[in-house]
């Protein structure tokens, strides 16, 4: 938890230093497209954060269209694919983690903490999902005695999901506040 807070504070500091351009479409500087790249320009971190929000909120059609648009060979394309796949179903999470790991080191230095944070969150989701699967299998074998444990675990997972969502909303609010000052 302390590590996540440090990373969050580091990200907020980096966003403040980066100039925090607005994430709305009408104020994106020239050369900053919908699909982010490793081009180290004024909108580097902002474009990745905006794309991360799109990936989180996108549906299956959006993910399919985006993956169809993005190549597979450049490291920034691998990072884009990782981000899209990390918000797809659990069946894609292993591939997303592999793509993150392959692309983080080649990312611009100021983008690496963000990509690492996303990888860490993905690994945590994978771990929780594996625990849930293990508990579900044990419940089937153990019968009724495990029902209460599963309910407690489900509540814990819901709480963790809510906390992650609240953190993302807080970061978005902070960025809006910073952008409002400009």
C-alpha cells in the first residue's frame, strides 16, 4: 500500500512537471494523437493517461477496433496493446503482462513509472483472480462450509476494486484541477 501511494505521488508530481495539458480532444497539441506513442513531447504522459482511461472504459468493440489499428512490432505499440488487453478479460491478462514487461524499459524515462504502475495493478488483479478461482474450486469440493469464506473474499475484492476506482477518479480530479489553473 505504501509503495502504491509513493507511485501515485510520483505520478502526480510528474504530471505537474509535464505541464498537464487538458485531456479533452479539442486541446490536444499538434502531434499528439488518439493512440499514444513513445514520442517524448509535451503530451507524452497526458496522452497515455487519457488512453488508459479510454481502455478502462472501452467495450469489446472499442478494444477490437483499437487492436486492429495498432501494430505489434514497435515497443510503444506493444505497450498500447498491453494497456488495451489489460482491461479485457482474464484470459488476456497474461499476454498483457508479457507485453508490459517487454516494453517498459524502452519507454521514455518519465513514462516508465506509469507503465510500471499499470503492470503492478494488472499483476494484482491476476493474483486476486487466481485466488478467487482457487477458492471457487475449493468451495465446490468443500461444500457449504466455504460459502461464508467466499462471500467475505467477494466483499474484499469489491472493496479493492472500489479503492482502485476511487484512486483513478482522484487522479482525474487532480489533473482537472491542475488544468483549470492553466
